[in-house]
C-alpha cells in the first residue's frame, strides 16, 4: 500500500487518505512527539475497529512494542496481541512469560552516581555492575531492546532460566539465534538497585566477537539494554571515561527530540532543514545511514568500501555503500559532522524506516545525555 510506504518514511503530509488512515497518521504524530501513551490509545481504538488488514497489522506491531517496552502485559493480553500472528512469535512468548513474574523495580539510594567507564575494542561503553552479588562487566547499549547475559553467567550468578521452546532473537544483520529467558534477582550499580529484571540468555560463543583482521577476541558478560536505560537519566562521558546515572525527574516545558517505536529515535534535521530521524545505538562505534536519507538530502557522495561491520554473533568485512561526508543538525545551534558513514544492514525500528542510526562516534570528545523521562537527547562537549 502506497500510503503505508510513505508513512514509514515519516511523510505525514499526504492529502488523499481515508478516515482510518487519518486516525493512524494522528497516532503516529503523537508517537513522534513523544506522547506514546496518547498515540497508543488512538492505535488501540483503530486496531479494534479497523477493516484494512495492512493498517490493522501496522497498528498491532506498534502497539505491541509500546506496551512491551513499558511491561504492560495486561494490555497486550486484553487486546489479543499475545495471539496476533503479525507479531513475532518469540516476542509474544517472552511477553507471556514475563507477565507471570513480579514487575521490575528501581531503587535509588542516591540522586546521582558516577561509574568509571571503559570502551570495548568495538567502541561500546562498558561498566562494572553486580549481578546477584557477582561483579561483571556489561555493555551499555541503547540499540539492544532487552538486557542480555551470556550463558556462563547463569551458573556464575545463580540465575534460573525459564525454558521456552522456539525462542529466538535477531541481530543487526538479520540473523536469528536461539535464546532463553531468565529473571535476574538483583542488578546493583553502586547505589542503584534493580530487582526482578527480565533478560535474554545467549550462548557464550555469540557474545565472543572476533576481529577478522587482528583475530582479537572480545568477550561480553552481558548488555544493559533499553529496557533499563529508559528508566534512568544517563550520561555517557566519552571524554572523561565515566558514566553518570541519576534518578529521572519529570520536567515541564522541555522541548523533546527523542521518542521510541521499537528503537530510540532522535529527531534531527538535514540540509535545508529537512526533518530526519536517526536511531540511537551506543553499542555501535560508527554512525550508519538508511536508504530513506538518500531521497531527502541532495549531493551526497557515495562510494563502495570494505568495512568491518555486524553485530552480536556476526562481525566480518563487507563491501558497503559509504557516504563520504554528512552534516546533520541536532538543533539550530549544533551540528554533527560525520565522515565515511556506512549503510545500515537492516531495519531496526518498528514500522518506521530510519534515515540512519547514530553510533558512539558522535560523542567521542564529549558526552551523550539520555533523559527518556522527558524525551530529551543532548550532545554536550566539555569546556
């Protein structure tokens, strides 16, 4: 359907659309404005009433992501989304399992904590945390929808696995791997305690990434994903090699530029102030571009390059398109200048086709500030 294709690229200005499509567009606008709850209410009504199978399927996928990320399992059950086959089966199985356990809780003994940070060989920020009283090193990865641990941690940290058949997880290169679900009793990051945290369990070898050039092997204990990051005020200071975590505080009148639709998405602008939508992936060391960008920004120089790329379970050299130079604007007074921006290997958001995904390279001399409570992203450079 042509209307859906255009809406996937954030083109909400179409004139000739029917009433159902108008309701869908109004919901999408609310979501991109950071008003996911209001958008979900409109989508919920449309999902129950819609006669168009394609539109109903799109409503289902977005609703599932919005309720899943907020652990609103009852909403998923009431709407029948746990049995809707337009939703990935593994995601439905995970939601059904999670609904049987206590809700995750966050407890801050101090308003702010500062944690030393190291960068992995792939450029991902890593911090030491306590898993059921055992010290482990975890990535901070906004691109991971759920927290992940290696299978070796299950034994080390006395974690009980919930055996679910046919459970799979995908990576950034469209590959699927078998996984299990577990509940971590406690995650402690200094004075922050997180209880009853659902986590995916991946085989050890999938969390051991080898650089094809140097043969260096990078072992990952686990990954703190968006399911945790959305509940904290997070600063990743690449210049000072530290991570600051604060208890989030809701503020009035904050101009938002961040929203979620299966992936954290930042609203930016390109040349001539054209609106662009980039995902945020702190687990990626480089920024990537998506195909929709090419039709929105003119005069981009593209060349083929052999690039080391991939994700968990698959890192290798690939010949990819690369944009030699790209400038995007975070706001009126702040631009981000990027070189050798490689193409994305897969679609990462739900429903929407992104113009790109920001990696950690945008903040290599400064810090990223993620305040999802107020739907705000900032890029700050230290004086």
